[in-house]
C-alpha cells in the first residue's frame, strides 16, 4: 500500500518507493539521502503539509508540495 510522504502519520517508519519530480529535484533529494528503498521515519508535521523526517542521525524538512511527490510504504 503506497501513499505520499505528506499523508504519513507521525512516528511511522517508511520506505521510499519513488520520487515523482523533475530530475534536478530528484538529484538534490538523493544528495540528502532520499533514495528508493531507503527507510526514514516521520518525526514532525509542519505548517502547510510539510514533514520532518529522520534518516540516520540527520533530520530533514520537506515542504508539503514536495512531500506529495514522494511515494512511500510502511517498512
């Protein structure tokens, strides 16, 4: 069952399935650790649908618009 990062509840560990954005945006997200099959955890919701995720020791904020283009599933 896939969903978007924007719809994930807090505390859920998820696996990234796909990123449906233009190549230059995907490239930057990959630099930050957002790759297919990577596991991340949603740790905070922000205004306007954004999410803060935990990836290892890193914390990364993603705006709501971008979060709607990151497809994930529970891991």
